[in-house]
C-alpha cells in the first residue's frame, strides 16, 4: 500500500514552468505598468555568469518604479537552488533577485507571482 501512495503522489507533482511572456502577463494583470527593461547595450544586460548552472537569461524588470532582476532557468529545481544560494525568491523556473529587503518588491513577487523563498 505505501508503494502505491508514493507512486500516486509522485505522479501528481508537476513542475511549473513559465515563459517570459506568461510571467509578464501575470505581473501586468495586477499592475499594468510592470515592464521588462531592455539594456542600453549587450554589456549592460544581466549575465548568467552571476547565477548558478541552468541559467537561460536574465532581465531587469521595473515594478512600481523599482527594479528587480528576473532570471529564467531551465527547470524549477535549478531555480530553487539558485534562489537558495542568493537568498532570493523563486516561482517555477524563475528567480527574483534584488527583492529581499525591499518590502514593496517582496510583497509583489509573493502576492502577485506566488514566489517564495526556498
């Protein structure tokens, strides 16, 4: 009987993945002014070298006139690991950096994006 329960519970867990567009749509549903900021040059962008393995891309996001960094990872486990290392927030395959210690951003990513600290 325990084997059946463990198989059922394992098959019920599903990894959450968001595309950049889906994440932006979710954020803009709560605050239409949220936007991804394009870097002025290729050297000004967010580098994956600052994060752990599995980083796909990094983006600056403006939320309520404050900037945060949203980093896309290949999967949820990689994002959770990266968030733990930087003491940041994560949801699905995304990590949010430069949020901790900023109450407005912490509240936004927690409430609107359902992000949490690992």
